[in-house]
C-alpha cells in the first residue's frame, strides 16, 4: 500500500508501527478510515512531512501527549484495492479475527493519527495502552503478502476479540486518561461487544474523572456512540455507568421532574429516552415509512455537517434534549401540569449544552431551531386540513430542517407506543399529516423558483424608506403572496408593499 511505504520512508531509520483500531478492524474484516501510527520519530515532524507528501492537513489532537492527525487529501491515491471503482464496501458485522484478512479488507484511509512510542520498545508501549483489543501492532511497511498472524499481541487482544469483550489493560487506565471511560462504551457500541465486568466496575469507580477530559474529545466519543443504530441502549448504559449525568448534568433534573404528572410512569427522562428509541426505530424504517422519499431522506440525514457530526447524529441528541426545559417551566394549572414556553427555553438550554461540548455554531443553530419548533407539527396536525399557506410558512421558517423537524415530531408522538394505552385515531391523523409534509417538502424542492418581483432597493426607492427590519418583513410578505398566486407582477408587489407598510406603521 502506497501510504504505508511513504510513512516508513519519511520515518527514516526510526521504528514505526501500525497500532490500535485500524489493525483491530483489519483482523475483524471491518473498514476503518482512521490509521493509528506509533513511532520513535518526532510525531509533529512526521505529521508535517506526511501532510506535505499526501497533500493533507495537520490537526493537533493533544500537544502535551504528542498526538497529531493528518487529514489526507481525498484525491490522494492510497494504492489499496478498495480505491478502485469496482470495490464493494465491507459488511460492518462482526467477524472472527482473521490472520489472512490482508490489505484488501482494510478500506480507504482518510486520517492518520500519529503519536510517540510510550516506552523503549513497542511491547512496553502496548502494555500501557487502554484496552486489550487495541493493544496490538505491526511494523511498517505492510504489503499484500503481510502475515497478520504475526501481529504483536502482548496482552491477549486476539483472545478478547474472539470473546467480543472490551477489557481494560490495567487498573490505572482511566486515571491516566479519563476519556477512556467514555471510549470503552463507544468501542463496545461500534463493535457490538460487551464491556468486561471488572472493567465496568472500574468505570463506575472513576466516573467522576470524566469531567477532566477535554470537551472536544468528549463530543467526538459521544457522537460516535450516537452514530450507531442502537445508540439509545448505549445512552442507558452510560447512565448506568454513572457517566451521563457528568457529561449532561441537566439530565439529573429531568429524572426528578414530573413523575406524578407526566405521561410516562418514570417521568420526563423516560419520555426523552423513549423519544430517542422511537427516533432510531423510525430511522431504521424510513424505506417503509416514507417509500417515495426514502432515498432523499437518507441522503439528507447522512449529510456531513462538521467534525464527524451528521444530521442523523445531531437529530438524535436533539431528541434526547427536546424537553430539557420542562422542569424549569412546569406549572400546575387546575388538575393538569403545563409546560408553557418550554420550547423556547429548551432551545436556549440545549444550545448552552452543545456549546459546552464545543459543537460548531451551525449545528447549535440547527438543534436550537428544531427544539424551539418541535411542537409546531403537532399544532399543524390539529387542523382539519393543511392549507397551501400553512405549508409555505412551515417550509419558509424551517428551510432545510423541515424533514428533521417532522422526524423529531413523529418520534415525540410515537414515544408513547410502548405504554399500555392504545394508539388513538388522533395519533394516526398526526402521522398522516407528518407524512404529507415530507412528501410536499420534496415536491416543492423540484419546482422551479419563482422570479423575484422586487428587491430591497426597489422597495426603498418606491416607498421612500430607509434600510431596516421593515424591508425584510415587506419582502417576506411579497414572496408569500407570490407563492400563493395572489400577485404576479412588480406593480402588484409594490402595491402590496404599500399596503403592508401602512399596516405596520399603525
């Protein structure tokens, strides 16, 4: 493989090894785009040289521990067989460790993480790593004839791979790096493994240390868990391991809130978890639920936003947090518990949580918009029928987040399905209307945009007004009237603007 040869050449006479997850997944027959390298050379210098040779970019992951990532140029020719047009993606299912798996099972590599050997030898390095199943190594360079049965394995990694266990290499694993508390769950979730009982006991003992890990690193592990199909079950496991409340302390208040008044027997937190469970069920059944729009919806959900986050994973954490403000807004009105304004306050609280996890601004804005509007589809569902104007305003306000909001609302509604109460006719109506919104959304995306009848300059000149928020309101009114077929010319648009301006000035 060309990449391996380049790394070896750039390392000169220094020892350099493939370690960890990529090698583990090669033995399991799973693709892995992230290659881990341990070297006796300077990791910073090697990273810069590799980035220059491969047309990549260097990202500092941990300056103190000398861990760097080289993001490879997508056009970089790795030379692996999987780079051919006819290659097929590997099945993500577990397979037994295979010494003959070879490089053809490796998949294309997008990232190279480089760190310094921890110890005088590779053996010393491996016994001081976090989990047995990643404490394996092979010296570079590798070739198509490399014998994977000769993998360096001082801690019984291959045995734990057969047993499908995540096991800590020592009692000090979590004190050395608290992020490993979360990483144990992430690896188990991605591989469909179990965490070994003694390791679980250690996690609970040291759970308080997770707050020492960098927020960016916590975010990466958490979103990789959310990317798995059964993330809800692993969120429950994180909770059992005493980690969730330390990562998301707001959930503690949710657990104590509204147990006597909320629909779910165990209160608001049960509702949040059931919403996530329902969302994952919906995401797994999009082909059946939205047969006419399934391909478009899946492509939309798999859209990469940034830093390993997709719309799909962002929607999952939004589902978990959509009612986070209800404890703050709970008021008893008569015999009923009401949560007036929880959508707006919830958007603010969730945005603060995501900022704490160092999510980029775009993702925070999307999640906030979804939470602030998550009751809107339910309100639409209570109308006898949706008008063209109602559709227009919904898509205007939500834009690209329209499908996400429909799925969130549908998950919210179906979170009650596992209760003993039967599905009502009202819910069936709600589901039908939400499906109609998705269908209409993708229909209108195919339509040719209408020509603009007037712009801000035309309005200011005609109405003799200065720039300001009123211009945006007038343009919005013109666009809506045009979409409804009420106006078709510039003259009509300016006349409407005059009329609206008079109303606004009153």
